[in-house]
C-alpha cells in the first residue's frame, strides 16, 4: 500500500512538472514596441493575458503610474505614452550616447493574492548626437525657425534650432544675419514638446 502511494505521489509530481513546462511554452509574449518622437506604444496580443488562470483583463493592468491604463483594440491590449515620454511614471536614463525611456506594465494591487503577477518592462532608446547640415550644401547662412524630425531605427524625436549672437544664448538673431567666415554663431538645439 505504501509503495502504491509513493508511486501515485511521483506520478503527480511528474504530471505537475510537465504541465508547468507546457504552460511556460505557451507564455510567448509576442509584443510590439513602437517608439516615435511623441509616443511610446506597446501592443500585446490579449490572448497572452486571457490564457492565464485566472484571466487578466485590460482593466486589471496599468503602467508605472496607476492612472495610465491600457485599452483593448481588436485582439490586442495597447499601452501608450503620448506627448511627454516622461509621463506615466516613465524613468529616463541617459549615458553619453543614448537617452532611454523605460516603463512597465503591472496588474492592479489587491488585497486578494492572485497567482498571476504581471510585470512587463519596455523601453525606447534615442541617440543623443545627430549630424545636422544645411540642405543642398549652400554657402549662405539663413535664419529659419523650423522643427526638424530625426528618425533612427530605435525611435525618433523632434528638435528645434535657434541662432544666437552670444554663448549665453540670450541675444537671438531676429533677422537674417550676414556673417563673415571668422564670425561665431551659437546654435541652441532642444527637444520639442507637443
């Protein structure tokens, strides 16, 4: 009798281990992260969450800031951070070559212990330095206030450039300057928020 109980116990362990292994294979996230100048977006097939036991619905999920929630679009859960990439609890980290914005998708905090804790991190990386040159390689310098959108394979963002007469960036050129080759021009470049 003891041998049959021991055998039954081992069969249960093997079945539970095999079921856990099969469940891990089904856990394919298959997410898409889109990075642009004014938005970070994560698209995850809803089936990833709905196959959980118990299922996790889009209303159960939020970003680092619990006020920032996802929406269901067709068969996907979509999480977006628009306009200011630092919103929704996004963490910005910078090194000498890139600026990286990172956030996470979490499930709601509850007094009830759930078997499914969701913590999916995503990030967008943007280069710090760009080479900007005058179109057509012309020799004249003209003052134009215009926004330039720069694209990379990691993402893109908009910058604006202004010409100044001084290195403190206080005395801005109001008209088209006529400059000699030895004249200094100070260019202020900054990221544009929409």
